[in-house]
C-alpha cells in the first residue's frame, strides 16, 4: 500500500473516468482530489498542493494544457496529461507547457499507476549520492534538491532537475535517448524520444548562455547527448 500522505489531483470532465481513477487510487492508499475542468484544477492545485496532478486535455472552459501552463508558473509538482490525441505534436505541446508525462486514452490502470510511481520517484531523495555536483558556474545541491547558475537559483521542474542530475552525474559520457529515458523516466520508457528532445531544450534555455550553441549539453547526432564542463565544450 502507498502512504496515505500521498495525494493526487485528478481533473477530467467525464465523471466515469474521474470515479474510475479515484476508486483505483484510493484502493492503493492515495488521497484523491477531483476537479471537472481546468479552472477547478488550478484552484484545487493551489489549495491542496497535491504530490501529483493528472489533467485531461479536453475540458470545458479552460483545457488541461492551459491549466498545466498556469500551474507550472508557480508549482513544480509532477503533471501527467491524459488525451485521446496521441500525435507527437500534441505530446510535444503538452511537454512544452510544463507536463512531465503524457498518456493516451484509452489506458489501463496499471499503466497510469506506473506513470504515477515515476512521477513520485522524481520527488524522492537521493540518499547515498554525491551531495553536490558542479560544472563551471553550474551547481546542483542534491541534499536540498536545488540548482544554481552563477549563484542564482534555477527554477526547474522536478523532471528537469532529475534530467540535469543524470546528465551531470555522467559527465563526458555519450548517453543515448534510451539511456536517458530509462534512467530519468523509468524502465517502461524507451521510445518516447520527444520527451528527451523537449526537456533537453527546456534545460538548455535555463542553463545555457546561448541555447542554440550550448556549452553544457552537447548533441551527439542520431545517438543522444553528452554533458561536458564549459572549458571542455566545443561548438556543435
């Protein structure tokens, strides 16, 4: 059973889906909060500060993508998007607006539970790991789970933080897309290259002076990425 201190916000305009998810999550010990549209989801997120948020895309008034964007302006809890649309462009749009994961309807409850476990793992501690990672002006404090650039705090989502830690922990190693997916999102991931591409882009915008000519995160064509200290970096 999962600790009852773990809470999840589920926002979907279809009552049957809300009840289906709620019943399965509560049976496993989660506290579940419900919302039926994007406005309610934003209000509930601020009120309850859930550990994970699940947002359906197609909701009346404010849709899930807009709700995701607004929540991401002030909060970093993991957000999982639900949608009947499974095109890569739809996934990229959701990830660009701050989502951490994307599930296409219809879905099985075990898939959803697995995605929730991944999201919660992003919030867990890092016992036994090196407490500090540094590269040039970039520093990650793994005890307090914060990153700074030239002493200024970086506003990272939990997934962005996990990705940065993985890249820095494997400095100067060529990491494939599958390596990154397995180690940041989990072993059930492997084909979602758009996840890696979007989150690498987000990280570059936050840590690179010139994201189009990165010094930290270098692209290895058709393979993946390599993290290197600025003094060792070369133009792509």
